[in-house]
C-alpha cells in the first residue's frame, strides 16, 4: 500500500482527517501532521520525518499539503525528495483526499497516484451557476 501524509498550516491536516474518517472510516497507513503556530520549521521537519519513518514499509508515500510554497510543502519536499519514493502535492481538498485514500490500496505506482491526485483535486473545484428555466405556458395542442 502507498502511505499517505496530510500536512498544512494550523489544524488543516487533523481537520481534513476528521472529515475523511467520517466519510470513509479510519484510514490505514496514514498520518496527519499539523504545523501549529507554536511550531518552528525544525519542529515541523521532525514531525514529517517521524511520519515518513512510520510509513517506511509502504511502497511509496504521498504527502498532500495545503499550499504550494508554504512551510509544510517545502519541508515535505526537502525531507521526502532524498528518499526517492515520496511525492508531494499541494492544494489539497477533501474530494482529492477521499479519492486518493480509497484508490491508493489498488495502486503500486506512487508517481501515477500523485498525478491522479492533481487531476482529482482540479475536478473537485467547481462553481454553481443558477440557470433559470423558462416555462412555456403556450399549449399548442389546442386544449
């Protein structure tokens, strides 16, 4: 199985994890890593290192982070890239997380799964547009 780490600013990771568990049940081979206001980037690096170490028996690891370029993203890249089997994806949303959590049990290719995460994440973003439907009161059947 491919391991999964969710990280982000504040309680982003634990918040998404609570929602994921409500929707799909408890996730296996999964770690939530919050970057809280009292944490230094060294604290974050230790948390992410510990999370990756706990998933060392997985075929690969995907780290889903909140913002591209933020400390959780950059730190995950710095720690994960040298390992060779870690993919880091930014812009995580709940739809992406649910889909990747469910499909990772059937995938052995961490790189393809990361690409899938990006595509699913984009597909989950949409805007509702109200379209008024005009009713035709013209009864042309002669009744």
